[in-house]
C-alpha cells in the first residue's frame, strides 16, 4: 500500500508505470532527501508499494520524486490524488461457476446484482497469495527475546532481515502445482468422518497461506472477490491453495480474453514462480488492484488518442 503523507485536498500521488521492487538500500536515502521526510518513511514507501509509491504529496514533492526515479531508470508519473481511481469495495462470493457465457454467482443476492456476469463486462483480473500471519511474525522476529528488541542495533538488524525477506520472497508455485495429491482413500475416510479433506499444509517460508482473486466488472461497476474459502464449481479443489489459485486464474485468462491481467496474474496463469503475486496482507493486495486498474485506464486513454 502507498505511504500517505497528507490527506489534504489538492495533493499528488507518485505512480510507477510498471510493477517493480524498489530496493530501499538504493532508493530510500535519495527519496528521503527529495521529499523531505524521514528515512524510515522512505523505506516504508519502497517496501510496501505495489505500484503507487506515495499519496498526499505536494506537487513539488511528487515532481521531485518522479525526477529522482527517472534518474535511476524507473518510469513514474505524478498524478493528482483525486485522479487516481477508487475501485469499489469487494463483494465476497461464496460460490461461483466459471462458464463459457460468464461468471455465475448463485450465492449472491441483492438489488442490482445479476446472477450471471458476462465476460465481455470483465475489465480486470487480479490474483494473489497472502503470506500466513505466523510466517510473517517469524520472518520479522525469529524468536528474538523481547528485552533484546530494546536495543537499537537489534531493531536495525530485524528491519534489515525483514527487507531481505521481502526482496527474496519468491513463491514456489511450480512445486505446489507438481506436488502429489493425498491418497484418495485417505480423503474419502476424512469425508466419512466429517473431517476437512483440505488440510491447507504450510508452504516453507510462507506459512499457511490464503489466496484471493478480485474481478472488476463494468456493468455493473463492482468488484467480486473469490478467496480460499470460496467454492469454484467445476474445478476440483486440491490440498494446495496455490495450485487452486493457478488453475482458477488460468481458466479466467482463457474465458475472459478482453480482461486486463497485470503481470502478477499472468505469472499465476502461467504457473511461474514469482514474488510479484505475494502480498503481506489484504490492504497491500487492494493497493495492487487499484494500481492495475489505473494502468488499464491509462492504456485505454492512450489508445483513443
């Protein structure tokens, strides 16, 4: 998510034109000087951003950041805060079916919500893996005694480890896809004893992950959210949420040829190991979706010129 410097009207955002990891060791000091902020804030900008680097900057601050990034070979633009689109809050879908005609949502009820959403009206597909909370805590603290955290040197060490973890966090999707399924007999036995068939085993370094897919439709203008808890009819649910995410996004890519899939979703559809679709929490994923939708609008505007 973007670091917000101010919520005053008339402020500006700095938006990257492609999804990139900005190494705090390389950019934080220069960004802090250009923006006139604490280095800690600049580190957070680099680590947390998913396309939108910061919001609430003055025009001078935003322009300075864009020029600085340009000097490093990073393409970015300064955009008024109120020109950055706010996408709808997600509507959580419990049961969904991916058909040739469109996406069916028998579990949704409400005024203005259709039962079938045509693929022609699907504008954006975003998908992601959310790191387990226990793995997040382990990567940051790694069982360091609480009394030791009072020392500045230890805090710096923990911050450095957190940044290193974020930089190198590549999800092993191919291994998840190729992982053998539990034996059928065991799954049937679990079903007969009313135990959960899907154990959601931990992924090394990522903990007990969860997954999310957001679909932004234009008619009506809504954002549907499919999570690990949702049931996608027609797709056999496996023991690996990562594999299920890949299968669902790949099917969406085939069915909705006119929809935009950002690089993270394309990597998921192709079954590629990547850190681009790994998110620390849902707020960071929301920021990624907002950035991806903005990029779609910019490309559409340029195509009309």
